[in-house]
C-alpha cells in the first residue's frame, strides 16, 4: 500500500499531519487510525472465514451427492 510513497512522501505526510493535528493530538490520531485499520482487517478476515466455511460446506455436500449417485 505504501510502497509507492517513498521516504520524501512519508516525511511530507508526517509534517502535514503534525501541522493539522498539532503535537498533542497527533498520538491520539495515530491510535485512532491504527484501531480503524485493525477493525477493518478483522472484519475482512471474518468475512473471508465465513466464505471459506460456506465453500467447504458446499464441497462436502457435493461430495456426498456424488457418493449417493454411485450407489
């Protein structure tokens, strides 16, 4: 995600964040961004797990149907 920014871009972003939020609010803003990213990743992982579970159940059902057809 950040591979295209580079060091000068990161420095510019940090300076702008320092100007916008100030030195006292910057740690709070960083924590809020970190929490938001973590929650997004957890939600995405939960959705991925649900999809994998559904696919696994469908595959098991398909295998069971195949076995019943052979009888």
